[in-house]
């Protein structure tokens, strides 16, 4: 992505409703868009994206800069809905912290993030990843419930988001 325009310029171009998360145009620069039109189209991954002066930007990043005049490494959508740009759903973070709020992976077989059946031991293993890569072994347990309890405790210890490992 390109360098973001200034907070002043973004507030000149757009209006933002923090309760709905909708960004609208204050200025019409082409015949294709009108003043008051919602800003952003799906980028194919669920995020809303728009173009400013022929450069692409994510709507959630525009919103964050308009409100706080900051450009954090990452912006987390707390409820995992990538097009939900309500201010209450957004939080600035680092990439590492953003990994503390991810959806349950589609290939997960236990239904619990960080818990899997260890075939050789015929027991349940728990682990947790920090900073998106460093895996910490949390032990091996007779039941899925024991492994899940240990993983949930680790989520609290390492400040994972309460929505981490959930499904949409």
C-alpha cells in the first residue's frame, strides 16, 4: 500500500459514522460516484478497499487515520468481520498482537484452537503460538477437556483476545 494522505485531507474527502462503520464521500471527483456514496469495495478477502488519487487503501486504515491520526502496523477487527469498520470493532495493534485474535483454522479437527489429538500417544496435546510463529508446548492430556482447559488458561496468560479461535 502507498503512503496515506494526511488526516486533514482524509477528513476533507470523507465522512465517517463510528456507530455504523460506514465511510461516505464528501466530494465527487468522477461521474461514477456521488457525494454521500459509501466508500469501498470488497478486495476479495472481505476487506473494503478504495482508491485515493489512484492509490489503493483499506477503509479500516483510512478510518483509523481519520480518527486517531495514526497508522499502526495492524488494525484488528475484533469480531472477525473484515467489512465491519465500526470504531468499537477496530483496534490498533502490532502484527504479533493481531495473531492473538484469529479464527479457528478450517483444518482444525478438535474444534479448539491449539488442541489436537496426538495419535502416537493416543492423548490430547495443547500448545499455543506466540507472535504468529513461536510454539509453546502446554502438555499432553487424557481428555480433550483437560487440554482445552490448559489452552484457555494460556490464552488469558498471554493476553489473547476473547474471540481468538472462534468461528464466524
